[in-house]
C-alpha cells in the first residue's frame, strides 16, 4: 500500500529542493571607508588657512559633508617652530595608515610607503577630492596641481637656506610678498620645478595669495588624512 506523505515531510522536501549549497555562497567584500582626499575647494584667503587648526577644521568640515565626519582629520602640512610651539612635520600629524581614497583605492599602506615615490599609489587618477572627483592637473585648464605642504619629500618641514618661511608663516599669511612662500607638491606627478614628479615637494610658490597660487598652477588646495 502506498504511504501518505505527512505535512512535515512535504515541508522538508520542499526546503531541500529550494536551498542553495553552502559552497556556492561567497562573502561580499566590504569597501574601506575614505581616509584620504585633496580638498575640493580653495580657502578664500589663499595660504592663510588660519594656521594648522584652521586647516584641520576645513578637512573635518569637508569630510563631514561627504559623510566621513566620524574620523579625526588632519591637514598634511608642516609648520615652523615659534617661541611657543615646536616644529611640526606633516608626516607626524596623519596617523599610521592605511589610507584609501573616496573610491576605496589604497593610496598607501603606511608612512614608509606613502613617502616612497615608487611604492605609493598617488596619481592624478587616485588623488581624489572628498566627493570622489579628480582634480585638474597639467594640461588641463586651469591647472591646479600645486598642493600646499611646506614639506620635504620625507614629510618633514621644508627649510630654505635663506630662512624664509616655506609655510606662508605657518599658514597664516595670504599676501603677495616674496619674503614668504609655500612649498608645494604636484598631485599629478608632472610638470616643472626642482622635483616635478613629487606629490609633496615639487617646488616653491611665488607667494601666498590665492591670486599668485593660481597664476603658477595651483589653487591653494591641500591633502587631508584620517589620523585614526
């Protein structure tokens, strides 16, 4: 005699027919959060950013507007020693990495790789703004590839023999005097200068005002890194 299937047996058989084997289920990789960008806009006062604190605040504000304000952001800028504060090196302000752009691409795993020209992943295509946009570079109109840093290639304070300020007086001067300047890098790793392929130390600017910075291929932009 043919046996009748119970309701429970039917349910088990149905589940077996519709289930997916575990070996075919692949985990979905999570995209790393943004921890590096170049500012999407210039400061209205040129290299007068309100000091390091003002530059950090701008990084934090731009990151927050892009949905990444839950991290501590620092501007990649060096500063000279004063009577009340020691020298500051840009590399000491930004944490230890790794750092990713807005598209989730790693630009450097750590400080050593970041400051190794042949090892980092800093190019015109990967140095993106907090909104994921590419910044204009050499060959574009206008060229905006000069990025404020005040630093040597290794991320330490850039010092000239004539003792002029390479940081526009610690990022508080937006004037047009030749007595102060900003050491700048090229985000696209192209152009002229002492080291045109350097992302953080290509040459000196002619002054600190936004007008002068723009006249020589810049726009008063700077790099921002998540320090945690």
